[in-house]
C-alpha cells in the first residue's frame, strides 16, 4: 500500500514493535529474532484507553492519546523505550476491494479506480489516500487483471502519524488492520483456499475475505463484544461486570437457566452471522472472477476477544454449514524451533492477532 509509505521513516532500524490502537485498548508486541531463525517475544503489553479518546477509530483527543502512549508499559511494568513502530489504521475507516479490469484498459486504471472509489466511499477523492496493486494471476491466460484497491481517509492517516511522531516514535510502517490480521492468520498465503476472517473485538467486527494470496474484500460493522455485554445486562438484569463474567464463563451454552443468556445474546450474534452469510453469498455470486481460487469460501476463521465465546465455533458451523476455526496468531512464530510462548492466557492470545501481524512485519517477516 504505497499511499502509506510516504509517512514511513526510511532508515535502517532494529526490530520495530507492532502497535494496535483500538477504541478502548492499545496493545503492543516486540519480537526478536532468535538463534534458531525463529522469533521470540521480547516485550508485550496492553493498556486501557478511556472512553471518548478514540471513537470508531477516530482520534478525538490526540493529546490524551499521546500521554497514554508516552507512559506505555509492558506486562512487567517497564516503560517502553523503543521508538521504532509498525502501527495499524482502524478497519472501520478503510476500503479494500479487488476489482476486475479488462487487459486492454490498463492505461485507464486510474480513472476506473477513481470511479470505483467515488461510487463506494462517501468522501471526495481529494480527501482520500488510495493505491492499487495489479495482482499476480493465480491462473494465466486471463483476459483481464485483478486489481487490489485500497483507500483511507487522509485526515485519519494524518492524525495517527501526528500523534505517533509527536511522541517521538519512528514509523517504520503503517498498515490497514486487515493487512496485519491476514499476515498473522493466514498460514498458507499462496494457497488457493478462500476464507473469511471474522475479527470480533469489543467495539466492532471486521470481516476479511482472503484468497489467492491477497485480500479480496473487507467490511466492518459497529457491533462487537460490548453489544453482547449490554444485551446480557438488560436481558438478565445484571451489572456490567456480571454480564462480562457470564459471557466469558457460560457463553452460548443454552443449558444455562433455560437459555435466557443464550436468548439475550442471539440478536447480536445474528447481526454478525447475517454479515457472514451476505459475504458468503457475495463471494459465490462473483466466483466466476476468482480464477483458480476456490469458487466458495471454505472456512471461517475467528479472531478477536469475543471469538473466545464458549460454543461460538459450533454454533456458526451448524448454522452456516462451514468449517469454523479459531485463529492461531502465534503459529508463524512458534512453528520455528525453540520459540517461547508469550506468558498470555489462551483467551488473551486471540486478542493479539492484529498486534502479532504488525510485530511480524516489524521484525522483517
Ligand atoms: N474469554 C472470553 N470470552 C468471551 N469474550 C471475551 C473473553 N475475553 C475477552 N473477551 C471480550 O473480548 C473483547 C475484547 O477483544 P479485543 O481485545 O480483540 O478487542 P479490541 O481490539 O480492544 O476492540 P476493537 O477491535 O473492537 O476496537 C471484549 O468484548 C471482551 O469482553
Ligand atoms: Mg481489535
């Protein structure tokens, strides 16, 4: 994504840490190459962000975010001293889409892409950074090119860059959250399998269709863990803390209190499921374009904190008749011999998917 490269400080750098800023949390991981050619976790940490500082990915209070980042500490309470960083931009605001372009028209690619963006993003072209990449065809003999188009609002990129630079960070790379997630989650990037990654975070759920070595489409909805929490509070008349505990410990287990908890969570779950269905259909309907890649999405890969919900995989696989798996974001690190696992709870590992993807890039993966 070249439009993001203009911000990057092109100097040689030690492994940079990955920094994932969400609305209510920021997380970082720094990897170090080990003697065996793999990576170890050098440092990692997480901090809470109070409500209102970052809203739907927009930095509303830059000075306060800066102050938090200045005092970022790792899991042992040590202040983060390294300055080199790979950071992500919020998925809510990004545009990612593969479009088809007749071969003869490659010289017109600019105007086709502008047309596509104007029809899909409610912002003037002058307010966007955008970029495109002609994808390597999975099958040759195509009469057209597949072109990956990415775009992001200028003002937002600028605001992330400003806060990070103001705090003395050196930006080694800036990328879309979906890019980082794909890097961490896709175990065989060159494969022909088409998958959908569903990242269920506290405030939003991101959907990434990936196949043939590239992202094909992404979308994000403003529904996430907080909606489960609120529905449980209302439905069962409990406090926020109790609601979270019920969600984490009982989840989608229908046997609990005659299914009242399950019933409370169903509306939120349905919104997420309906979006997956829509994407499965959309992909199938446009499969004639996916030369060589699976004509159907074969697997659903879950990530984000609410992917921990007890019974979620089973529920989705029965309802959608697809294989559903939970992502293993540390696989690319741990595949290597003698790599050490981070001292994280199993349920926390999946919350670090984006951060792992960023850290992998920072370590030169
Ligand atoms: N064991 C668990 N079972 C169910 N949900 C869990 C569990 N552990 C954490 N969560 C939920 O995960 C969510 C946080 O996940 P994550 O860290 O991926 O979100 P985030 O990246 O901060 O948010 P976003 O990306 O939406 O801005 C919260 O809703 C939390 O309640
Ligand atoms: Mg997240």
